[in-house]
C-alpha cells in the first residue's frame, strides 16, 4: 500500500528547512518540491552564505527539482514554502509552470499576492495557511533576535 502524505506533513518538512536557515543566520524560509507524493527537492534561504540576493528557498528548490526531473517545467509538482513567495520567486514559479503552490505565512510587505495571483502561471493552484502560526512564529523569533 502506498502511503499518501498530507499538506501538513510536507509543510513540516519545509519548516525543517526553515529551521536550518535560522541556524545559519539566514531569514528562515524553507521549501520542498513534491512530485508523486515524494520530495524531489529541499532548500532554504542561502542569500547570506552565497552572497546572492536570488538564493531564496524557492529559487533553490526550483533549480534542484528541475535538475532531478530533467525538465524545466514543474507542472506536476507542488511547492511547499513556509513564507509567501516574493514577486521574483513568483515569476520563476510562473516560468516553471508550477502545478500547485502551498505556503504557510503571508508576507504583507513583499509577498506576490499584493500584485495578484496573475503573477503565477494560469494553471497554478494556490493554497495558503498550512501551519500558518508555526511559520509566522519562526519569522517573528528570527527578527526579534536580529533587532536586539
């Protein structure tokens, strides 16, 4: 029998990645890409470590997933990410033709939804709020530490 995992399960995996970023002093955003109920890519923010403003968790996960699949299109994949993607990442998700996006916490300052779902591919399904409180709390803790 094949075990089918829930959105909650995969968001917990993205949170694990976000905690890895937190420990490295990176903004704690984590992402996993799932295809056929299996994680094919994991990533977390690496902008400080790589001195690269494009090294967001989503961007790193897209690249890893495309490499794993041998295909630049992720139309049969779901991206789980702890924070609402920015417009740069939303654009990359559109080009990758992502099938489904699930994010935990909203980003009222830099999130793509300020500009609308139209930034994504028209067929991309979007869900949000999975483990919202846990994702939000991790961001609050990170910035509280940085402001001290």
